[in-house]
């Protein structure tokens, strides 16, 4: 890829004849830094099961533990308490086959609901709840007066736990309505069997309260715990996001102050000398200092631009200023530089920018990049101007950026090279 800057516009505001370009020194450029975007917490959705984000994940994890506990209680109670009681009182049941069939039907309904619940799929609540109430009515009718309040009538204790599994994630009012239906079925069975004495009705009230309070507490407590866990996780996520934004703002402020200090240091001294009359704009050395300051300003301003290839962008800014000062320059780029820290980019570009300030006649800037190495070289005619002395080289203890400068009386060759450590 070759870019010829000889066709770009040459008009620019200069300070005297020294080429100190002031067109790019607006307030937006001097202190600008690339914007830092910090993801904010995702607001909660109406359905926590389908929400995304850390808070929703915490809520789902808490809810899954409660689901497993509810399924385990329902199935263990049904198998360990209900089944032995039915088998032990088989001969005393009014219709033992109906009671056993109801036990199997409830086991099948509960197993299906548990399978869906443990796989994150809500069971079809209304059809399954209606089927359980039908089984409830059949079991109460088939238990008989003798086993009405006995363990063999497993619907007293087991049905409420199956309702918890079937109605998981639904509003609590659904649970209350279905438990009220369960109590109405039990009361109808009492009336049908003639168990209407005060002692039977008291016993009925105690059974309704005792078999409903714990399932309702588990159903409500699990929902409350999951909601609290989700809200606390959302609060923690929001707090971390605010803290990250504050840290990013502080880093951006520090970067802006550092860049402003660099920009001020690049031009402050020469501008002060010109203003005080201690420097002559016609002096070649003063002109070279102005060009160097302008080149550094343009490159520092280019550092803050949000572009895909920052190194090439900064080199183009320096080359553009040289072209504006009347130097025909060709920029050749081969390969794509990897992401480089700002300090590394400065050490790659600064020696080339200084050499461009001394260039006369023509210049060729070449960038060769690979995944683990970037080489930037500048070839210009070798002159005897005010900056003809060799620029300082990189210290020998630097193992990342190398700086080489050679001249043979006809051309000057300057190269900086970065290698991945």
C-alpha cells in the first residue's frame, strides 16, 4: 500500500517561516482521549428465568437449589411415607385399587413436572394442577371413613408437595387457591362419610393447617430468597460498574493531564523564546526546533484518535505535516501492526518524526509489520543542515525498541524496530 502526500493541500497557518503548524491544536485535540465504555448492568426482566446478566445467573442458581429441595421432598415423601401406608392399610381401605391408582397417577404427574423443572422448563401448571385435584378427590372418596385421617389417605400430606412442584415459579395466589380447593375436597369427603362431629371438624382444621403451612412456607421462601439473591447481585454489579467508571474516568483524566504536559513541553520553550525576541524566526536552527515541535504536537494529538491502526495514523500525521512544509514524501505500509502500547508507539515514531524535520528534497517512510515485529524506516537525502548531526540512539538495555541511524554522504537511513519479548 502506497500513499503519496504530494497531492494534499498545502495551506496552513504557520508561525513566520518556520512551519509551526497550529491548525490542529484545537481544544478538542489537545486533551482528547479515546472514550472508555464500561458495560452497565442489564436491567431485570419480567421473567427471571429468561433474564440475562450476572444478577439473573445468581437468581437462577439460588432458585435451582430450592427446586431440587422441593422435588426431593415431594418424591421422598410420596415414596417413603405414602406407599408403605397404602400397602399397610390395603385391606381397610374402601377402594384400595383406586387409592393405589391415584398414588401412581400422582407419581407420574409429579415425576413429569420434576423433570421439566430440573431442566429449567416450567411445567404446564394448570393442566397438571387440575389433574392432581381430580386424583385428590378420587383418593378421598376411596379411602373410606376408617382411613380418612390415617396415613393411608396419602392425599392429606403428599398432594400439597406435588402442588409446590407443579406451581413452581407461579404467583403465590395460585398455591393458595389450589390448597383451598384441596381443603374443600377434604371437607366434602368428611360430610360424605358423616364425620361431622366437633372432634372430626377440629381434626380436619388441624390437618388442613398442618399439611399446608410448610409447603406454603417453602414455596414462598424459595421465591423470596431467589429474588433477594438476584437483587443483591444486581446491586453488587451496579456498584462494580460505577467503580469501574470512576476508575476509567480517573485514568482518562490522568492521561489527559499527561498528554497536555507533553504537548506544552513540545512547544512552550520555543514559543516563549520567539515571543521574548530571544530566538530569530529566520535562524535555521530555530526553524528546525519549530518543525520538531510542530511534528511532535501533531503526533501527540493523533495518539488520542480512535482509529483501527494507531501507529500508521500517527506516522501519517507526521508525514502530512512534512508534506505541508513542501517535502514530497511517500508512505509505504506492508502488513498490519499488532496492538501496541502508547509508549512503544512513541518510541517507534519519535525518531522518525525528528528525522523528517531535517529532511530536504524528498523522503520515503516505510512500515513493515508482522504479528511479533514492527520496523519503521525513513530514507532521505543526506544534507548538511542544522539537524545534520546523528540523532541519539536507543539505550542498549532496551530489549523492545531498537533505533538505528546510518548515513553515507548521499542518503540518511533511520530505522526503529520493535520485537515482541
